[in-house]
């Protein structure tokens, strides 16, 4: 039986976004959180008001990355071959890799109107003090499994159609890493860093590992048309599904014990119970289209 190897790689996709205020704290920026079941915010920048005298100059930036690829090796056997029609069956092994990361970076400085209004570990800080906060979430999924497949080819005159259905069964290993830190840059030039920022705190910071059974079906349809003896045009569609995948967005807990936040005006809680690591599994879908031209000499 002949063997066939294949794979795919969609490329490493990254995105960065940043928002910041002017020197007076305009426009106001804040990060939404949940405290005791109610929506609250942590200020990043604000000019200060009579009701809320805290004045901050700040910025927030996010960076995300996604990397997805896979490889497979199959043995192929022909079951049926007639005029214009071919049916092949395949069996082999499959590997897939999915990595997602999200970083949230904040930097804010106390303005004169916010003097002694923002603490660090419960100690109020003077105007001019700068804080740098970073939350980091990273999820890696690796699938290892066996695969069965069927391939159908049909041709009529200048038209040909190819369909491939694959189904893989195996294990998906999850590695999830949460990290966070808060750094103070004091007006006297000293600095200090402690664990925890906002969404990453001592209650959920860590490295989490688990394994689940997963199913990975994939369907590919390709249509070709011979427009000349040496030229063929093709168009295709591919859809892939992956069960029991751990993704970053589903595993960020916005529920906070605000006393865990080093820069929040609450008594420091060590350790707190929120945020937690939800360990949510979900589904992953990928699909794409392709067009091509084949030349033969």
C-alpha cells in the first residue's frame, strides 16, 4: 500500500492594540471587573472629578498571538476504480498544535489630583508614582491520534471533483500558563515588583496541565476544470473541527477579590479565592478556501 504524508500551517498570527490618555488623564480609561456579582471598573486614566478625586495618566495595551498547524501520515488502498470514478480508503496518524496567547499591559502615573489616592500593597503613594501591570495568559493544545479517511475522485469531460473525509480519534494535551505582576516606580527612583496584576492574581497564577479525549474530523472538497490541454483551474473548500480544546478567552475569570490587586484601595487579601482558573474546554473550528492554476508541460 502506498503511503502519503501531508500537513498544514496557517502562519503565526499576532495582533497589538494600544489606548492611552493625554497628560491630563483624558480620555478616561478603565478595565471592567466583577466584584461580588456586580460590574465594577479599575481606573487606568482619569482627570479626576469632585465625586472621584483620583487623577491618573495612563495607557493600556493588548497583544495576542495564534499559531496553528498539523501533520499526518497515511497508508492508502484503492477499493474501486471505474470509468471516471475512484474510491480510496486511508489509515494513519495525525498531529495538531494550537497555541494562543494574550498579554494585557497597563501603565499609569498618579497626577497631582490623585496624590495619596492610589496605594501599593495598602500604602498610599504620592503624585508622580508610576505603576506597570502585566497579565499574561497562554494556552497550548497538542493532539495525538489515529486517523481513518476516504477519498473520492470523479471526472467527466473537462470537469473533475475530489472529496476527502478524514476522522481522527485521540488525546489532546492542554498546557495553560497564567502569570501576572505589578511594578512600582517610586518618585525617589526605587522600584519593586510583586506577583499579581488585575486578572492574574495569586489565586489563579500557575501552570495547569490536563488531557482529554478528542475527535478531529476534516472535510475537503475540490473542483477542477481543464480549460486547455496544459492548463487546469481549481477551487476548493476545507473545514476542520477539533473537540475538547482549551482556549484563552474561555479561561479568563473577571471575578476579583479586589484586595488581591496590589494597586487597589482595599485591604490586601493573601491568598484570595478569585479570580480562579475555570479550566473550560470548548470546540475549535477552522475553515478556508483555495483557488489555483495547474500548468503541465
